[in-house]
């Protein structure tokens, strides 16, 4: 049926309209109380400093607050569970299972019924098989358990897990997950400033699809032109109000001066003039407007006057005709692009240099708020992965609180960027918010063009995502390759033994000793035990000389071992060489990523200049011992004396090689007469410019020194310099930046010739630079001359040495690794072991596990470092923000957009177009965030205000429009207007606005499954039949004729024998119908409606003619499930209330009555244990005093006998007379007093009768 306003008369075949439920704020208040308890419990479980440790929520529970979201969601299910356990069949089942009736029962989402009693818990499945008549209850309860977090219980305690699931949080698995969730639950987002993003009246957004039409925008522009004859409004007002400023306004002061401007008395006069001439709300004396509303209107006028496309659909990324993200802006800072934008405004849009900052601030606040965040670093460059993640974070923040990001600092935004998603909807929101930045990233990097985006934004998005994914995948694969340990001889030997000696439990345990063929050397050595895997490494296991001292021989226990045993040597080299290739490629990629991430001018200098590479080391000069023995004592004495007197410190080549830093090089380039130097830290994958180092190298003329020698002799000490860097970054891989000076030697390694490129060659962006081969010569040179570890060194480490081999090689020292891999991690260990959370995160960054894990795990460093590695990985250290944005984006970006391709038409930005309420994922995500900050300002206003004044409703731009918007409206002087952010009306009168009677903020009744409504109908049908039977019995009982006649007269207007006979005939018709009705005759409709149910006359006629078998399945009545469920809940879970709805609809059937008037729900809502109904409209109809609100004509009293609700209420009250005559007579007394008070005229107040007690 078509939804019709409830105030309209002569509606057909609809139930009594549902009542308007005024929004309540207790949900959020009670949810916050529960949230605090959740936080307390989570914090206790997340105290462990081992971030990778699993966190257990088992056994943790909280107390449900009455009126909280979860408590209200569970209420219907708990009522059903309580009713079920009271059933005789359930009690019989308890006796069979020997369970106490006093147990605490619950039903789980997987179909289990649990009974808790005396500290014990018994679970049993298949209860419906043991008691079949409980099946309907259990089916519904299981579904409701699935929808409410997993359990329906009669306990007032719920588990942490259930609470988190119900509120759509991802369950934390580790300590760091729990800490992320804690941070989210404690997070308080900045609220929107007074004027939001300034664009509220001209740019659609969440909750305000009502904006100025193009005609209204043009009319306002025309007024401005008329007022000041083509001058700039901003220039005019600035000169008038802010005159006297001798220097241009600063960007940092723009917001302050704009507020000063629009809040002046002159500005308010201008705003009032606009309102008057536009004939908007506020034009009349009885239409008060606050200063804030006037200021918002003036800000809108300033915006519209800046450019003719403001308020319209500008080309993508263009603001006032300037392309913010044009390809030539690749890798520029926000500040430099904003400077160009302001020059554009000055040159093209009547803006002076004085006011350029004010104009750009106004324009960017609503179109590109990422430019206005405070303290933006110059290193945040357009088109980089960090920029994508930054813009995504800003977009999310602006969705939640428009305009709030410009009051935040970059540090605050960075904190939000680090936060991982804690709900699925948040993940979706993050993915949606990344759509525009990723497309813009592709535009900036030349991957797609504007024409391609305009032709098909969806296709362009797929191309952009694929390219972005490629880059993100490169990061991830590089990290994976560098964190994967190279194969060792031991691992290969162990794999072989696991195949040929399956089931052996002591492969790595020292249990074998040498029983025979001991060599003479070994015979006198101290006997020792050794493991099978170590013996196989040295190929000694296959000799059969080693075996267990006691018990069954290893060769007998595993007879297939010896015949199938192969040497690990060849397999080791095969595996090592295979993995080494991918490792070497990863290291090359690692360095290319670092170099291509340099600012564009720096890359150009490196690629076009004369490149010289230097190594850094400490001095190793020392006095070396005498190496040549003299021939006789005298010459020896003279030689010693002479050498002692003349000896000077020298450096040996071996010492220099060992001391030279493995973890970085200095790369200098001489280009266009200028020397620039960069520190390339190979372990960290970081390349940064060091101007002071360039000055030192130039001052000491180090460019012209000879490359270091590879000879084997001693040499005079190299000069030691005061270095403007930390030498340990090169020698011990300490994190760069912690220390700025040190002493050391800089030695030239070699040179690369300058690349001769045409002067007109365009510089590539970092993306194109990385995927080209331009940095290959430099990377190859560094990896060849200063690798972290050479092939031979890695082979030696992975080959390893067993104790038996060491003994044979007559080695007595402990088997230490010759590469001091643990040293670079000393600061990492200290930081991550710290209790200071900030220091922990610094430590994680310092570890750079992506590059270092290979050497750590190859060498098998001490357990402490291994645990640090696992813990740092748990803290989600990323190679860069790319990995976080890229991989999460690729996996979840396209799916949320499926089904809404209209959002990507014409190249328009997703976020700039505003949000369509049909995107459920977006609504869920924004509501998750807004739960933390109560609700939107519109919802706050609705809670605080009069529900007859501020209402959510539906609006059509024109009466014939198919577009229907849900908007907030405010009623003033019997007209509806749009509601602005200040809680006041604005603009022209709203035509075609329909206030809704349904409040959907919490959507509790939408949560209920269809099986729940069907169960309610099944239980309500017997009550419907009983009511009709009761009414017939009372009506035909001569002893009750006087009593029954009163209600017939009051509600139907005719208690004559003819009237009673007509009523009885209709009751018998309904009795015949209700006896045939089954739950399958109802259509369960989740659409929004203002009714509880609606009978379809055509379907009913077919149902009435059908055979009993066909009729049982034939649909003829529609149930609006959300309203139906809500009515059941708000009326105390009474099936009798639902029975009245069904009876009402059946009076539309065979009796063929209409809907002339309805009884109303009371304004004050439910009170006490009864349903209360206002019957004044029905009494007015029956007495002939009800007017049609459309025509104001009196409706004939005869129509009371043609009004479904009059019959339904009469039936319900007659049934009450049979069961509760006292209450019936009190209701009659109430109605008679109202009639007396009105002197048998129109009753203009509520007449409340009580029905359906619970």
C-alpha cells in the first residue's frame, strides 16, 4: 500500500497508524556506562608487555545497564526465553534431564541450551527433538542470539565478547589488538567548529541533502552584483570591516579574520538584506534568526561570489578553476601548491594579495580541507603514499565532523593514521575514504588522465587501485623476502631426516655417542653426545658409527633411514642459491624504494650529476708489532731500540675492511656547480640529504682523493674528521637522527659518470622513477662495493659448524657468528623493553625488521632478540604507510562500491558529492564513530526540542520528482523549513515535506529476524480468535445487554437491535476468517511505513475463494515488521495488542469497512501495566462531530459503522467485559465523563481507556 499521512481520513485497509516515538538519549548514556566497564576489563587483560601475546576474554563479563542498546536489543529475546522456560513441555524436559527449574538458562547462537546452577554448567543440543513444541521458540532464539552477539540469557551479566560483537567491534586477538581497541573506545574526536566547513548551504552532506538550488545560487549572485556593481564581496567587506591591515593576511590567521568579518554589525546588515530580498525564513518580523544563522548565510554569499562554479559541479580537483592535483604538482608540498592557488585567485578572480589567504581558506575548507591542517611538514608531498594515507584520514575525519580537521594539527592526524580499524564498518569507511586519494594519486603520477576519469571513474579507479596495489605489493614482497630466513645446512639436514625417520622425537636432541671407529685424536678427547641432525650435517650419521647408548638402535627403529639418507650438502647449495637470488633482488628493491622516495629535485641531481660514493669508518691506526726476527742478539737489540724510537701508528687493510661500515654509504653528486650529499642507510632503507656533510667533503677536497686501496699492507692513518652525522649509523646500524655528530674517517669508494639527458627531459614522479631503471647503476654499485653481507659471508653463516666439526678442526672457541648482527639492535632492545609506550613505538621504528630480519634469523641470534622481533612485528611496523593503506585498500575497496556506480559518474569525487543514505556500510561506519561523541547535532536538537517542531522527514524537490530525501525539518508558523547546524530554519519554505512518525536512530526493531515476527503472529492469532469469540458471547448474552450496549453506542453510535445485529454479523464474518488465517498468510515487509499492517482487498478476495489447502499459504495481509515488533515491545510484550491489529485488518475483509478515523496512542506514552488508547476520535465520529481535516466538512456519524478501528476497539472492549468487567466499567465511566464534559459535543482532549494488561 502507498504510505499515506496518518492525519488523512478515508484511508482504506490500513491498521491504526504507528505512534511517533520521540528520540531518547538514554541509550548512549547507558552504553557509555557499559563502555567504561568494558575499558576497565580490557585494560586489565592488555597489561602484558608482550604485544604478540594472545589476549583472552574468556570469563570476562559486564553488568547490563537497563536501557542500554544491548539490553534493549536482548529484551524481546529474553521475554521469549522466559516464556519458553515457563512452558510445561520445557519443565518436563528439565525433569528428563534432571535439571533444576531454578537454573539460569541461556540459548547460544550455535543452538545450544545451557543451564547454570550451583556453579556448574550443563549444555545440551537438540532440545527441539526432545520437546518438538519448543522448536519455534528455539529457532527464533538462536537467530536472535546470532544478531545480539552470540547469547540470549536471563542473566543480567553478558560477556565482553558478546558486547563487542553486538557493537560490531572486531574481537582483539593479541595485546596490541586490545590496546588499539582501548584507544578507539577512549578516543574523543574534535567536534565541528561553529560554521562547519562553511559550505553547508551549498554542498550536500550527511543529514543535509537540502542545499541551495542553482536558481537560488544565481539569484544570490545577482543580488551581490546589484548591491556592489560587480566588485568582489570579500574585497568590499574586508576593506570596510577589516581595513587598516598594511600587510596581507596570513594563512594561520584566516579563520580568525573571517569570523571577525562575518560577526560584525555591518556584515549582519548585509546578511539580513540577502534574507529579505530572497524571501527566506527571517524576512518577516515574526521569523527570528540568530546571529550564527545570519553569519552562515553571509559566508555562503562570500563563497558564491568567489567563483561562478561554487555550488555547482566543478571538474575533478578544480577549485575556482585551479587544478589542485594537476600532474605538475607531483611531489610538491601543500604550502607551495596553496601559494600557486592564491596567485591564481589574485590573477583571475578579483582577489588582492591582501585577502588571498582568506579566499583560499574559504574555498579549500569545503573542497580540500587537507590543505588547512595546522603544522603541515614540508616533507609531506603530493602524490606519495604518505599523502594518500593522510588524505584518507582527513576524509574520514570530515565525514564524522565536518570542518574539524582544520582545527587539528598534523601530529593529531598522524595519531589517527596509526590507528588500525576496530570494526568492519570502520574498515569499509577507510576504504571508501581512500577512493578519491587513490584516483588523485594516479592522476598525479600519470597513471590515468582526467579524460579517462571523466569517461569512467569506476574503470579509472580499478586502474589506479591496480597500480597502487602493485606498489604496495612491492613493499610487502620486499619486506617478506628480507624477513624470510635463508636456508641453513641444519634446516636442510633436518628436513631430510624428517622424511626418512618419520616420527623420530629426538632429531635435535644430543642423544647419540660414537660406538666404534673412533680416531686416535677422538679416543683421547672427552666423550660427548650429539644430535642426529648435527651428525647428518657432517655426513657422519650414515657411517653407522654413532648410536644411542641405551635402548633400541636408531637404525633399527628407523630401518628406512640409512638406505634413503642423502647428503645435505648439494640440497643446501641448491636452496641457498635459489633464495639468495630473491634476497638480493629484495635488497636492490629496498634501496630503489629509498632513492625514489627522495624529493624530486634531489633525484634529478643524483641522476644528472657526477656521483661519488664514500664509506664511513672509525680510525684503526695503532702501533703494530715487529714482524721480522733479527739474526743475532746484538742486531735484535739495536733493531728493537730503533723501531721503538721511530715507530708510528699505522692502519692495516684488514682492520680497515672490518671497521668500514656495512650499513650505509655517503652518495655525493656534483650538478650545475653545486655539491649535494646524501646518506644512504642500506639496512634502514633510508636516504636523506646532509648539507653539512657536503660542506665537509668540499672543504677537505675529498672528492679528488683516490679510491680506497684493496692492498694487503699497512698504510699511514687516514685523516679523522668531525662528522656531522653518527658514525654508528654506518657501523652498527643505529637509527639515524639520534646523534648528530661523531668522529670518523670518510673514504672514497668510487665514482659514477654523469648521465647525459636532454635538457627538456621531464622529471619523473617517484612512482615512475621507481619502475624505471634510472637508479639501477647506483644501486648495483652500492650493493657490489658495500653490501650488508657478501655472498661468501652468508654462505659461511648458513653452512654453520657442528661441535664435531669444530673438534676436528681443533677449534676451542665458542661458535659465535663473525657478523655482529645483534649490535645494530641494541637501541631497539632497550626501547621495546621500556615501559614508555612512546619509546616502544620509537624502538619498533628503529628495528626496521623488514631489512634486518634475514640476518637476524639466519644467524639464529639470541632468544631475546628473537622475541623482540616477534613483538615488533606484532606492533605492525610497516616499510611505510604504503603497506597499511595499500594492502587494506586493495582487499576491501571495490566491494563496498558494488551496486552504487552512480557515485562514480562523471569523474566526480565520491566525498565531494556527499553521501546517499542507501549506503548501509557508510551509515554503519559513521554511526560507530558518532557513538563516541553521542550523536549528530541534528539528533541532539531533536532530543532536546519539541517533537512537533523538529522532525526527521521525507522531502521531494518537486512534487513529481522520483527523488526522495530524508532530511531534518523545523516547523515555524505552520510552515516547514530546512534545519541548519545552529538549530534554526533557513531558506525558502519546504514544499513536499512529510515528517515521519518513526525514529530509526537505534534501529532496534530492525534488528529482529523475520522468524521473530512470524512467531509473534503465530502467538497472536489464538488471541485474535479468543477476542472475537468473547465479543460474540458477550453480545449474545442477555444478562450483559445493558453493559455491552454502552460501548456499542459510544463507539459505533447505534445500539439499536439493527445496529447490534449488524455488529454481530460482522463479528461472525471475522470469526470465520480468523479461524482460517495462518502465519503463512502474511507478507513480512521491512519497508518504512506509518502503519502496523495493511490488508490487500484483491488478495483477500482470492484467499476467501481459495480451497482450505490453498488458503493456508495464500498471502493477503502485509505486516510492517519494524512497527509491529516495536509495538509489541513498547506495549509490554502483549500478544493481545497484536491481536487487535489483526482483528482491525480482518474488519477490512468480509465486512469491507474503511478507515475514517483511528484511536490514537497517548501523547504521554505507555504508563503502568495496561495499553492506553485515546478513543476521542472514534467517539467524535460516532457522535457526528468529527471533521475531515482536508475539507473541514463533518463526517457522517453513520460512517462509524463503516470504520474498521471502531469495530476493532469495540471488539476488544467487549472481550474485556467478559474477562475483566471492573476495568471495562471504569473505561465506560471515563468515556461517559468525557461525553458529559463536552455536553454531547466535540471532544477536543484525550479520552484514555485501558486495554490488554500484562
